[in-house]
């Protein structure tokens, strides 16, 4: 009788525990399903909010650089909040999550201090606006057109169509040359001509070529100046202004035209020159230049070179 009662009691406990496990798993499954539903709906709502924000920024005439940067920051922030809300629906205590996130944030901050520096630099670039998307810049020796400024890095399209990715912290630590803040850019050429060439002729040829090129602006007026008097040549400075889009092509065309016109007019370029003096031994063991014959010395044919 006792054995029968024990078996019945154990069977009831097993059924009770199985029922509790089934109920717990069912509840967990429902919570996970609700969390997934919340996440999916939340992602749709975030996309809708971001699209509204982008349209509002466009109506406010905020530049593209700041608009893209703010969109990415807002997207990351709202996604993190959505994940925390989904975890709370599952049943994860928020106090525990905050404690874990605080400890993880400290560890991640120490491990990713360079990345955090890039984020701070990205905020500075968007706030100070040394350049914007579409500007032609020189950054850390790299030349190209700015395509995007993100949270961690800036993408520049090079002249050879290559993509150059620069960390934001590197940009704020180095010099930034923005070639397109204005509508026009200057062409500055330094042309060496020999001391025997006529400066007025060289100047007149350059001025005539610059006036003949329609891409070169009349104002500010083109000019040709003497930059320096070097050891072997005169440095002429040829200066003119063009629109931004025409700058590089016009510079190359002007260089070619100047070379051809100077050759035709007989304006010789200046070259680096070195004078080499050869010495020989005189009869007393001293050294004399070969082109300077010592007083009373015999002609060179009287002193044959030893084999």
C-alpha cells in the first residue's frame, strides 16, 4: 500500500514539473516572439523616422555631410534602444542590463579609445565644416573628392578613381587643404629661362597665350613676374585664374603651349650647370688645371700620356 502511494505521488510530481516546464517554455516562447515582433516593427519605425528626418534636414538646407553623419548616429542610437526594449520584453532585468552595459562600456572604451577618438573627430568635422561632400581636398597627402563622412572615417575618391579611406582622428590632426571653397582657383607656374633669354619676350608670349585661352578668367588679370634669380636661370612666375572644373586641364594645356611657343621664339630654358675642372701634375709635383698651362710649360703634345 505504501509502495503504491509513493509511486502515485512521484508520478504526480513528475507531471507537475513537466507542466511547469511546459508553461515556462511556452511563456518564454511567447515573450521571444513578442520581442522579435517588437524588433521588426521597431526597425520599420526607425527607417520611417530617419526618412522624415532626412526630408526635414533637406528642407532646412543642411549640407549633405552633416545630414549623412546625423542619420548614421541617430540610426545607431535608436537601434541600441530598440535592442534594450526587446530584451526587457523577454524578461531580462534592466538594472542588470545597465550594470552589464556600464562595465562593458568601460572595457570597450579602454580597448577602442582610437575608435572613440574617431567618433569625436567626426563630430568636429561635421560641426566645424572644413569641407563637405563633393569638395576637392588634400588631406594627409591624399588628393581627391570627398564622398562621405561617417562616424569613424571619411571616404575620398582619388584622381585615379580609387577609394581612399581616412580615419577621422587622422584628419583632425593633420592639415586640410580645401581646393573648392570658392568658384575659381589659381594656376601658378614657375618657368626657368636662361640668363641670355629676353624677359620681356618671354613675358609677352605667356600673356598672349593666357589671353587666348577662353578657360582663363580675365579677372583677376593674368600676370608674369620674376620670382627669383637663380644660379643658372631666371625663374618666371606665370599666374592666372580658372574655374574649379577647368583648373587641371588648363594648367596642362598652358604648360604645353608655353614650351612650344618658347621653342619657336628661341627663348631657351635654364638648365642646371656644373663646371668640371681636370687637374694634372706639374714638374714640381704640384697640381695645375689642364686648361691653364703653367708659365713656361711645354705644350700638351710634348708630354704624352703614359700608357
